[in-house]
């Protein structure tokens, strides 16, 4: 079977480059994160061997399953899924360099506890629910600043920016509103000058809306389908897990 990953990757890099150019942004101001949920390790390998360096997984189980097979290729792994507190110990076993989905104080505090115990630090993004859809995780926009202040007090967590999943809509202007909202929250947080809080990164934009996200200031776009093809599982399988209140 001829794996189209390389061809698709070339096309995505081209889309990113064009969007940067159209927005008057330098081509290297946007990083590509490969959203690799459900993608087998050998297909991820192709993309990494072609020069990609950043992948994002939604489930600890999948990180674990692919860890060995990818361990000989230099790359970074970000966690981009809903993180249940009972998976914290596990997610820290696999060399994850950033957790993009910190969306509640309880999670931050338990992460902080475990990292302190292990004598380690972790980069994190605060995930904001900019689409106001109940089915997606993320702190409410109006509560984001407070959460940032609280997470800033966790000495083993280093906030580097914000993450959001835009509205699923064919109406581009509705999607754009989500990205603008994230950008405005970023600006507000920056203006607060909170010690120890980095706000350089905006992780937003996926296969269908990366151009809009780049226009609105994305520094990381997370692309799955447009590189690896359609997934068998609906995204609700990844996004609608019951909230854990443990
Ligand atoms: C699956 C996923 C993506 C990628 O979505 P595509 O539409 O397949 O590009 C991005 N971000 C998150 C959090 C995801 O779960």
C-alpha cells in the first residue's frame, strides 16, 4: 500500500506557508503538531522520518502503545486530550513534554503534586472552551484568567500559552470568533504580567480551519485527518468522555 502521508504532509506544510505569507507572518512562526490519535506507530514513523518533530496524543493508552516503536526517532510528544486525574502518573511515564489540556484547578494541583514528588517540571497550556459547546473540555473564557493565576502558583508547572478547539462549523466566521476570543484572552493575560507565566503559544486550528487560525495568531496548528486520513472513531469518542470528578 502506498502511504499518502508524505504527500499529505507536503500539502499541509504548503497550506501553512501560504497562510503565514497571507498574514504577513514569518513561515517559522507556526509549528505543525501531528494529531496522531488512532494512527499506528509505523505511519507516524513515516511523518517523523520526513522531518516532523512534534506529535500530539489524546489518550495515555495510545502514548504507551506507540512509545517503544517511536523511541529511536527524536521527537516531542504533547498531550492534547482530556486528562483524567487518575491517569496523571501514567502520562508522566512517557516523556511527554507539554500538557496542552490543563482546564481545571483540580487537575493542575494533582499534576503539581506528582511532579513535585518526582522532582520534575512540565510545560502546560491552559485549554479554553471558546466555542461554548458543552461537549468540549476547556475552562470557560471568563474563568481563564483566574485559572492561570492559580496554576501560576504551581511551581512545577510552567504555563506557555493557551489551547482551544474551535467550533465545528462550515461557517468560517463563527470559527474565527473562537480563535479571536482565545487571542483576546491571551492579550488580557499578558497585560496582567503574572510572574512565571509565559503566553507566547496559541495552539489552535486543525485540518479544516488552520488558515483561519493562522490569520488569528496561532503558533501551533494540530492536524490529523488532512495528513493521516479519516479516523474510524468519531471525535466524540475522544472529546465526550465523562468528566471525572474524582
Ligand atoms: C483530533 C484532534 C485534532 C486534529 O483534528 P483533525 O480535524 O483531524 O485535523 C486537533 N486537536 C485535538 C485536541 C484533537 O483531538
